[in-house]
C-alpha cells in the first residue's frame, strides 16, 4: 500500500481555513516561486486536491506549503494551495501561515516581528505582534494592487445585465456593486452566490482577456466579489468573495480587500494613509490601509496592507493512499 503522509497544522484566519503543510510537501524546481508553482501544478496537483477537497477538506479549504526562499531578501517562500488551484497570493492564507510559523517555530525571522515572504505574486511583508506564545495580529503589506478595468458587463441568464469593475490585489476580482439587477449581498443566499458566481466568472473570462499589466503569468478572473453595506459598526463595507467551485470566503479576503481598496483609491474614495475596515459574510473583520501610492505598468495603483488574526485549531497528519478511490478528493 503506497501511503503519502502530510504533517499539517490547521488554523483559521477570521473564520477561513488555513491548512499549513509543515512536512511531506514535494521538492520543487524553479528560480522563482512562480516557476515552482508551475512545477507543482504539473506534477503534484494531486497533493492539493487530496488535501483541499472532500473527504479530507471541503469547498472552502485553503492551505500553504513552505519552501526556502528563491530571493535573498526573504525569510521563507509560500506556495498557496486552494480548492481554486494555486493562487499567486492569498491574504487570509498568509496571515494564518505567519501565525502558525511563528507559534510553532517553523521559521526564524531575521528581524523579530517581521517576516519577508516570497510568494508567486511577489514580495509580501508580514509584521506580527505577540502576547506570550500567541500571535495576536498579523499585518501584511501586500503586492501592488490596481484597478484593471471599469464598467464592464455581462448578460447573466436569470439576472440580466450585470456591471462590474475588475481590480487586482494578488488575484483578479470582478467587484459587483449596487445596480438595477443587484442591490446588496444581503439579498443573496449562499446558494445564490455559489450558483451565480461561477457563471459570471466564466462569462467574464470568455468576453474579456484579463492579464496583469506587469506580469503576464498572472491572468484570468478567479474571484467574484459581491459587495454590500456593513452591519458591524466599525466596518466601512461588507463583502462575500467566491472562489474555486463552491467556496465563499469566511474572512473578508485579503487579496479581495486589496483589490477593493485599489478600486476605491482609483476613484478618489480612499486616500493614501486611510484605513478601510472590511466585514466578511460571517461578520469577521480585516483592517485594511492604503500604505502608499504606486504605479503598475505605468497606471496608478496602491500598496495595501491588511491586518487580521488567526488561530491554530490543531495538528493533523493526513494520509493519501495511491490505491484509495478518493485520494485525489472530489466535489459534490
Ligand atoms: O484572503 O486573499 C485571500 C483569499 C483568496 C482566496 C481565499 N482567500
């Protein structure tokens, strides 16, 4: 019986899962994390699907595997594994991964309180605070984010015309705001979000070619972000982010919040240094900030930061058997 063992530390960031693979991940070739990601997808995607999908995971499962950095300015490299594939960047995943790494001594930061992370999307800095052995908060300074396209539209069967902007925050997001055929995310059930979002994503990718202005390896719309008025008194806005086949982010989504801040900044609704508190579908909060203004491919962008908290929920040694019918996971 061929058995593959993965030593995982499970956590959640603001309610969304993070399964950090601390042992058992494959060796990867590549001079950059984008190249290593391509190697992983070509040869080892069964590890991702086995650890993320049922019966060992679920629709919203998300995780990471640690590697030595490919660049001298970083402490550690992160490969993100999700039900949606290997994302270039994952905000809630980074906050959870940093919390696990520090609480479990998986990395020795060169500068206490600061980890420099080599991700497929680029350098991400994480500053963390501790109380005793617990990491209480992590603030990530994300990759440059920008508003990619405005006022696009698709015709959605059963809903009619839907207008949206596309923004990048480490992944590409269709940001759907209040309009004649959509008022607020609170009008949608989770079933509506799971039914409409993949349809919209497919229609958008068929109609528009979405390619990162500076990095052609990053392309295609992966996420749909439904927006709404906040319920929490501290929050400025609320969202529900859809990813993969059926996943709805339980956190306010780090890359989604970055994309939203980039959109608001491009409109002049968010200034350099300004805070933006984002509320998730379950009411958890990310504290975003426009750290700096920048340019991406010659067009205006921002450097966003996102702060959130994560909790380690347990240790989990997971086996995948070559002979087992559901070892690569399944979707219901
Ligand atoms: O927090 O960036 C994020 C994220 C991406 C997919 C799920 N969460």
